[in-house]
C-alpha cells in the first residue's frame, strides 16, 4: 500500500507548518508529532488523494490494509485522514469482520480525538448493522482493562437519539461510575447529556439512581438544569 502512502507523505511535507505543528503538539500533550496542517487545509490537500483512493476497487481486506499502513505513520494527520476515509465508506461496505480492525485503531495511537469519532460513528454504526456481533463487541469492551475501549462502550450510542437503549446505557454507566478516571467520568456525563436531549425525564432519573457526582453529574445535567 506504499503507492498510496508515499504521495500523501510528500503532500504533507510540502505543506508542513512547523509553527502550527508545535501548537498542535502542545494541545495534544506532545503525544504525537504533527506536520502542522489544520483540518480545513488537510482536507483540501488530501481531497485529490482521497478521490483516487475511493475510486479504486477495494475489497474490505485491502481497505483495512491501507488504513493500517496509514495509521502506523508517526504524524497525527495520517490518523485523521484514515478517519475521514472510513467515514466515507458506504453502509453496505461494512462486514462483520470489521470489528477486529475497529478495535485495532481504537487501541493504537489512542487519544480522545480519534477514539471519540471511532466510538460514536464507526462502532455505533457497526452495532446497528450487526446487532448480535455488536452486542458481543460492546461486552468485550466493557470487560477490557483498556480505558479507551471502556470509553467506547459508554459512548457508542451517542448518536442514537430515539434508538438509544436506555436500560443498557444506565447499566454501562453504573458499571463504570466507580472509575474516577477523567476520560471515563467525562464519557458518562456526555453520554447522558446527549440522551437527555431526547429523554430528559429518564436521564434525570438515571443521574439520581446512579448517585453521580462531580464531573459526570455536571456534564449530564448541564442542559437539564
């Protein structure tokens, strides 16, 4: 897949902005190097590349091979372009085996900027496409010691609106409420706040039953009073 990666690398290098790169690296706690290409410019630069990639006849396996080839690159822009590309895949292009690859990108180069999109869009959609396998996937994330998989289990219904399984949401929030890790507490509050836009009374009841406090409670009730 180097014949797709190399041209993109050249484009990024030509448009690198060292000053912006330092700002972006600081914002991301210096976890990843950057070329310093902000999102609007990055999308404009890779538009032609993305068009070329999406015009190819890819099997599911080849698509994910390209994702893996890009994901292992050091600069954060590569992971972002993967996310943009996966987001362009048609619903009918997803297959059951994609769960393995979703888990791989969730647990490699993990941080909120990648995990939250993967959780709320890709894992969320996967669970709708494949309910049985999706249920098993979320159960495995709940049982994991990896906080990013735990966060994904909390957030995967974030865009479900009326389709949100409130019983499951409360069960998952109850499971992780004792975990005071910032990213877990934030996810609990966020997931409940989003559900509260559709089910305000039910979510207020959840907050009280779960005895939420601190960050999770503030986030959950921020729009509910």
